[in-house]
C-alpha cells in the first residue's frame, strides 16, 4: 500500500486539525516563555507574584499555559499524527478531534484568564484588606477557573477515548 493512499493523507480535516494543535503549541509556548521572562526579569512583577497574597495565582496561570498549552498541545499533535500510522487506520472520529481542540482551547484560555484575574485582584487587594476580605474577592474568580478547568479535563477525556477507539482491535485490521 502506498503512503499516499493511506486514509489520513486524503483527509484534509485530519491534517488541518493536527496542524492546528501544532500551531497552538507554538503560540502557547511563545506566550509562556515571554510571560516567564517578564516575571523573572521585572523586579516589581516578580515581587508581586512572590510576596502578595494570591499573587502566586499569576504563576499558576503561567504554568498552565506552558503545561496545558505548549506541552499538551504538542503531545496531542504528535499522537494524532503517530497513532493512525501505527495502527494503519484513520482516527476513530474527526468530530471528536474537533471537539477536543475547541473544548481544550476554550478551557485553557478561561483557566489562564481567571487565574490571572484572581491573582491581580487578590494581590492588589492584599495591600489594604485582611486575608479573609481578599479571599472573598478571589473565591468567585477561582470558582470560574475551576469550571474552565473542568472543560480541559473533559477535552482530555475526549482525546483519550478517541485514541483508545482508534487503537482498539488494531491487530485484527
């Protein structure tokens, strides 16, 4: 069988979404690397995230954009590329690939935004307010972050299910 006749070579949506995972990986990497450089290089920023109440939530936003954006997107792209070739069959469901892509990105962006907002609000409020007052300000933002985190988890379950179904029964094919 010629490589050009393999099912994944004819499926433009498969190629497009696999590349979109790569592109997002690169974009999130550049954002994460830049964010880290700013936190490390600007004394006031570093002091804010290190010493203000809830300022460390900004660091969590940074780590999530790196881990769930840069690293996970690279892994998703690589496995979407490798698995169909390994088992010599197309991906189980392109619809699930699309859902995975959009749900993961929406969830990740929401997590990063709400982590950052909670960190900025909490860190700023901690200058004049008590820890319990600051906690009341931060709590709803973190609850929202948790909802978006649930979307990321759901996206990862979609991904795992899709790859499992792609691999299941490979030796019979």
